[in-house]
C-alpha cells in the first residue's frame, strides 16, 4: 500500500518545500519534512493527539 502523505495548505511556500507532511500508515502516524523525505518519524495516534493538545494550549508558542 502506497503511503498517502498530507500537508497543511498553510505550510507550503512558493516552492512547496516548506512543510511537514503526515500520513496514517499501517496503524502508525508518520511525519516527515518535505525537503528531506527520507527521514520519517513514527508515532501513535495517542502521542500525536497529546502533542497537538499541547500546541493548541500554547505550550510551544515560544518556539514559533
């Protein structure tokens, strides 16, 4: 099964290489940078959900 990568419309620059891409594949969540697609981070839905909750609550605002 081919991996179907998804990215936010807010993350693309003019060249389309300034973004993070996510995929749901074989029960895992995969993440990669579009300009370095060979490096893939694997995680679970629960861990991604916890991370996104922290983002929504502003826990990482000092990094942006």
